[in-house]
């Protein structure tokens, strides 16, 4: 490795060590400095991976799908370099890879696994030269960063166009925009999708992000809708339709908040497993992971065992013991995700204790208007099951207004902007053995994890 | 007989980019809380209508592609009927893309393509090359009272106002219509156009009630609204003003 690359590497490692000692958990700053010193550091490091590199992108499910694939790789005896904390801009990926090299610049890992923010795809594909790229879906999300959904899709497309011929693109067939990225004949396409014939509610998707053909603008007809705008779609005008998936979810049986039973078929065979994460959206994450891993040659048995053991990562959705009680933390970032969380939350008969923490920093999305697209009216319609809702975070008052207009009784509602104080109060109101639902946006979730850690519960995130 | 307010929500599934349906929720809820029955009708593409039979019209913002479809629908189906309603004094709220389309035209960035608007507002929009985005606070005078209005803007279009309309307010924080003249939004007869999302109305109950009152006075003659407890809305309003004063991204 060149002197400048080595220097960049050492600086990154030193800064990361310093951050850990100071307890600040910086997962992007080391990479930012390193890439200033040697812009091609990431390329030098990732080129060493004998098994190549994989990128995971799309609006929802990147972190969970990437962690599933990481667990599958580890179960197969591989050694992945994986930006597991979800820092998915180029600096976060560079920081992670730098940690996995020794002081001489030799990677101790044999495969690169990078969760990549959609806008970062062009640069990430250039630096990582992945042999496989996975795209999960496209939802309207944090539009104040990207501006338009079309821009997001074209950035991912631009990234995929830089892949070497013969590389593989793994795509969600049920998402019209993700599937449309499979139109290059230069790259090998592997599609995954739901084929369980008992699924597919008729009717329009409730959150209508895309319902028009990207080629001719005509409205899709759906013969089945699985989740938001994902389903079996066909353009009546130009004939463009959902591609036939090679990796199929043949059977999906929900077990509420406890998870679901899945049967998945691939060209190599069929596997059954019980997934511990709830909801159709997590079944999609598992499907993407199966598609990616099986295309790379991981044995199906290994994939099945790893997914059966899989538990959620880094507070995106997880159950954390807190003394005599439990906290269920579910990250919220867009209307569809929040609606799924509300649906999960409402299952079960016990009284609900709820904290909703909304921040509006860059990583949360600076425009909180999206809260008005979430179906809080549904939450309010079952308020006889709610013990209390505390709203917290920088935009706690906005959240409180939203709930008031959704019809939540003001007697159930209180505002405490400081996340730690909100958690203290909420845990005080939650009975012993009870469950506290904590629904934060991204930076509020970091504050929640930090607060729980200071109370002596839950490890700091980089230990996960 | 219970009083009612008929609200028309135009293109709800196409023009609802940043939670703009929150404005229809705000109108409906506040009316309900005041003992007035809200009747919301959604009107979409290719449906022609007599819009003068509504008390309130609302049209939100959308992505470029959706806006083009609506532009065509305005030209071919509904534009004149909406203009007639606005000219006759029907209370109207138009946000972002809806606001732009009520103006004379929108000149896009691509090869000077010009999308015609309805032209009922003496305003026009030109695509700019930077995105005007962030928290906004403006000072507005309506019905003899001057108050602040808070929201969030996100637009690359720059709108300029002609002589026969007035701005909604003067910008204290943010960019406003074009980032140049210090004004935001537009008022003409009983029509308010604005770039403010948030959603706009929930944190600005004064504006919401002003629009509801104007609509009901038109309908029933002299009419006073039942004052509501706006403690939470006011808290959110003041918090938004503080937030707008801080640097973004913190």
C-alpha cells in the first residue's frame, strides 16, 4: 500500500480508538479524515477481499437485510467487513473497512458487505467494485435530502451502471421502481418476491408513493397488493409488469409481534424457517438476504439456520430488558414504516405504554410534515388500550399536535422534550413486568440507547 | 340544524407530497370541535365539477411528474371551473405545486419548457438552480390582525407576484417565494397560496380559523367561531419559531 494510504489508515484507526475511549462512538469521522488524506483508501482495502464485495441499498430494510447477510456469512465461516452500525455514507463505510485492516494495511476479512445510502451508490460502487448489489425498495423518505423520488432511483441506477459486466443485481420484483433497475442486459438479474397465493389484499395501496408505470406514466393495475405499493402490478398501457422472481416466498404466516413462518424457494432448493422479526417488511428483508447469499453460493442449510437465529440489530427494532420491565424500541423514519410499527404495537391485549421521540436533524429528516401521513387515527381509535403517550425530542410538540388531531384524548398525552427525562418518567409509569414501546427517529434513537446505557441497561451501540 | 362546511380536497392521491393532507385534517377537526359538521369530498383527474358549491378548496404539492398531469387536467377539464370558484370568493388554500399551478405559468429548468397555470393568481414561477429548503417564520396580516405563521419550505421554483395580488407575509426566517424579495405566499380574494408545509395549518390555528370563519360568514352571514383551547398548538408554534432560529442540521 502507498504511504498516503497507510497514513490514512493509521489516522482512521487512531481516531476510532480515541472516540471509543471518550465514549463518543464516532463512526464516520475517522473515515472522513482518512479519505481526505487518501481518497482511494476504500478501493485499496476492498480490492483485497477474496470473496469480493456486496452493496445493499434502497429506502427501507438496508440495515436489517445487511445484518441478516452478515450473520449468514459468519455462519458459513466467512469473515465480513460490515458497517453494522448503519453508518452508510462513504465515510461510514471507509471507517468500518479501516478498522478491519491491520497496521500494515492487510484486511483481516475476506468479504465486504456495505449498507449504502442511495445517494452514495455511484461513489460506493466505484470504490468497492461489488460483484453483487441488492436493492430492496423505494419509498418516499427524507425527501428534504434527495428532493424527488426519481432522483433517488436514478442515483442508484447510476451506481449500478458502474458495475462490471456479468456482475449480479439482486432486486425486489414486487417494487416497480426497484424491479425497473433490472433492465440492463449487461448485468445478471436475480429477482425476489412474494408468491404466496393466499396473500395480496385487493385495492389501492394506502400510502401511494408510486402507482404509475415509469415508462409511460399510465396507472398500474394490481392483481394483488402485499405491502404499501409492493405487489403484483401490470401496466395496462405498455405491458410492463412485475418480473418473475427466481427467489420466491411461497408461504408466509404471521405470528404477530413474535415473528413469522416463511417458506422460500430458490433455484437451489426450498427452505423453511421461523423469523423472529414481525411483519411482511421483515419477510422481504429475509427474502433479499436469501437471494443474495444463495447467489454467492452459501449452502441453503446455512442460510436457513442463520435466519432462524436472527435477532434485530442496533435498536432499529429490538426488545431490551430494563430492570423489571422491557422496552421495545422501533425506529421510525417514514409513513409506511411507522404504520407497520403501529400495527405491530396494537396486536395483543395488554395496555400500551408509549414514548414517541421525534427529532429533525439531518439524519432524521428535517421536515416533520411526514407525520401527517402516518395513520395515528388508527392508534387513537384503540386508545382504550393505551395507558399513556409521552412525546419527546426536538419536535415533541409537533408530535403532540399530530396526536391531538388524530383524536387522542389529551388526558393520555404529555410532552417531555428531553429524551432521558421522558424515559425516566415513562419507565416510572410502566408497571413491573410491563412493556414500554419507544418509537424514535434516528438521532432520537441514539439518545434513547445512550440514556438506557447510562441507566445501566443495553450496551453502547458499537458493542452490538 | 347543525351547520356544516363542505371541503373539497383536490387530487389527494397525487398532490400529497409532504403530509399536506394534514391541512384537510386540521380544517375537519377544528370544525368538528366547534360543532360544525365537515363534509370532505375528494376530486381527482378527469372529473369535472362545479366548485362554487364548496366552502373550502384545498390543493397540495406534488412531484414534477404529478404536477404535469394536473397541469393537463387543469387545461382540459377543471381549470376554468376552479378559477371561477376562486373569482367568486370561494375560500381556497393552495400549497407548493398547487400554488404554482394557480399562477400564470411555471418555466421549468429543462430547455425553457413552460407549463401553463390556471392564471387566476397574478403570479408566475421560474425554476431556480438551488433548493429553497428549511424552517420558515413569516409575519402575516389577515382580517386586521398581524401574527406569525410557521412552516417548512422545500422548493426549487421561484415565484414572483404581480400587481393584483398581495403576499401572505413578510419572511422573518427562511427564503419565501423566491429567496429575493423577502415575501412568502400570496393572497387574492379568499385564496391563499403558499410554499409552507409542516403541515401548514395544525401549528397555525389562527390561520385555520380565519379561513374557516371567512368560509362560514360567506355561507351563513354573520358567524362567530367557538374559541378552542389551542395550548398545544401554541406550544408547537413557539417551538417552531425557536427551531427556525437555529442552524439546520444540529
